[in-house]
C-alpha cells in the first residue's frame, strides 16, 4: 500500500469527449462532408500536440440542435445542424457546463469559404488556440 503519495487529479482526470453534433446519420454524410469534418477536427488542438479526430469525439445526431439532449457531459460542443433562434452561429457560447460553437450543416459549409473562416476563428477561441503566425 502506498502511503504519502499524492496524485494530481489533473493527470488522472478523464475528460468527457468533445461532442460533434451532425444533422443526419453518419451513413448519410457524403464523402466531401466527411472529409471537411475530418479536416476541421484535425486542425483543432485539444492541448498542445494533441489534435482532435473522428475517433476522439462523440458524434451525436440531432436534426435541430438541442443542448439539453446531449448525451454525457461534454465540456465542448461543435454543432453542424439547424439551430434554434437563441443560438448564434460562429460564436462561443456557454450552456450549462459546456462551451458551444454552432455552424451551419456540413453540406452548406462545404461550399462557403467565409463560413469556414468564421468557424475556424470561433474554434480557436473555444479551444484556446489563439492565432498562429504563418
């Protein structure tokens, strides 16, 4: 038995995965939409040197976003769905214990470079990445 050993909760804390909300079942997401989502996630630093991926997020299907019906307790949510009027797009908002960034559905985002730029700016704030010099 170990005595006098203190373990930081930070080291052993298991973080709830990031929730990514999509508007239709995964099997109905087109290859260009899947590629876009994979590229968005791969650009996000959860912490220095650790990127998001499709395998590291919890995918949730909600045709209309409802933060009250998210499974688990994600600390961060990225949604690509139709939104209720009270949730703005491309801003970091707090709901309960989660921060949320809401974007338009993936099918619309694939052809909207301005929206992609706004999403990236919001994700940098949500994940505390800041801007990196090119």
